[in-house]
């Protein structure tokens, strides 16, 4: 599994539009869903800073994400440009690969 995290501070009054564009079934999710390797997009709102959001894009692998970006570069950049007026800041938190953790025996 591969995870891409972004943090956004949304401009006042743009929260509803941002949630429609970035939320489940929104423009970003619809673009990503074109690829069978996309494993889901989730939108979170900060509980103490109501205009701060986090997106979590899940992919089957880093390679599948990178391949998607190559194939859909134009569409990705176009959508990114069309939504930049919604935010004050946008920050890539990081891209993370999962790894196997040995199971720890449960106490009997």
C-alpha cells in the first residue's frame, strides 16, 4: 500500500466547494478512480482548525501512483490549477509505503 498525504488551509467561505471537489466522489476522487490501482481517497477536517483539511490518497503501490501521474499528467495539472483559488496554503506532508510488521502474540 502507498499513501500520499496533503494538508490544505481553505479560504474562508470556500469550505463547501472544497469539500465537494476533494471529498468522496468529488473531482479528485473521480480522476483517481479511473485507475484500478487507486485504493481510495479520504478527506479529513481538523477538529481544532475548521478550515484545515487533510487528504489521504491510497494506492496499491508507489509504482502504480507514479504511473498514474505520468499517464494523467495533463488532467492532474489542469484540475490542480482550477482548484488553487480554494486554498490559502497547500502542503505535501509526505508519501508513505507500508511494510509488514511481525504479528505480536496475544497474551493468553
